[in-house]
């Protein structure tokens, strides 16, 4: 039975994740699972991953609507990449569900560390803003999308830190277009992963609702903070990456300690 303090903890977690995502961009959603386990008291790593994946998909959908209205989404590329990755996400989720929870947390901590390190790398917005899908480009996009979907399904994360670089490498689009276009795959992969977990009874829907509700508040307050931090965005992003590394260390320690 879910207690009131757990609902409150999930709402606070959702607000924190959405705030961090709004202020710093990609990478913040990976904190949803550890926050659910520590702040909301979710003991089963599989339930934490399944529930956070569902919330990430919903939050990404809101972001996608904003980016689509701004005309930044390259839909043909997005649909090829996301469509190829759907099967991978389902396979990854099935593999993850079969793994012991503590062992899965160690893999999850490794993914967190990889995300943090990717955030420390310099970002360049070079590329072609007028990219159009071609047959040769499709042959590059599909396998990268399938591999990224597999990783996203296994770790129960949106995979945005992999999707955007993959889109840029396969198409030559700009970072801004890749970040916007990646949200299509984040929605698809998150939905596929959470549906797989839900079919196994591994999504806590009251906590999911609290995560999403808290996320609305986090997004609204984060928008104001992001404008204030714009002049020091690079430093702030690096500090955020270091924080993710510390959380990854804690998650790995908790998994190795068996609790």
C-alpha cells in the first residue's frame, strides 16, 4: 500500500527532475529512478525503473509539443530512428526484467556515469539546419536507432544523451535540431519500456501520477531559473554532471551493499 509520504516524495522527485531537465537539458531524467528509491522509498529497482520510464515519456511529450511548434523537429529522421528503436527498447526491457534488481542497479550506475561524462564533453552546434532524409541516411539511422532503443529499454531511461549524438552523426543535423528531434525517440522508447514493465505489474501508477504532477511544477520554476543561469550555462552543466557522478557512485554502493 502506498503511503502519503511516498506520494509526496515522488512529487518532489518529479519536480526536481523536471527542474533539472529544464535548466540543464538532457541527462536529468536518469535521476528519476534513484530519487524514487531514496526519496519515495521504492524498494524494488524494477518498479522504480518502470515507473520513472513512464513519467519520462509523458514529460518528454510535453517538451516535444513545444519543439514541434517551434519547427525544430526533423520528423522523417525522427520516425526512422524511433521506429527502428522501438523493437530494441522492448527487447532491452525484457532483458532488464530478467536481471536481479541489485545487479541491474550496478548497470544503471554505469549508465549514469556515462551520461555525466558525456555532459562534460564540449558541445558544438555545427551542422546542416536543412537536413532531408535520404535512402543512404536511412541505412545509417536505422541501426543506430535500434542500438539506442536497446540501451534505453535496458536502463529504463529516455536515452537522449545517446539519441542526439546518434542523430547528428547519421544525418549531419545541428545540435538544436538533434535535441528537438531526439524527443520523439525519448517518448517512443519510454512508452515502450514502461508498457513492458506495466505488463509485468512493475509500474506504480499513483507514484507515476505524482512524478508527472511534480514535473509540471518543476518545469515552470525551471524555466525562470534557466534564464537566470544562461550566462553561466556551461559551468552549471558541468556541476550538474559532477552531481550525477556522485549519485551514480551512491547507486553502485547501494547495489553492492545489497540494499
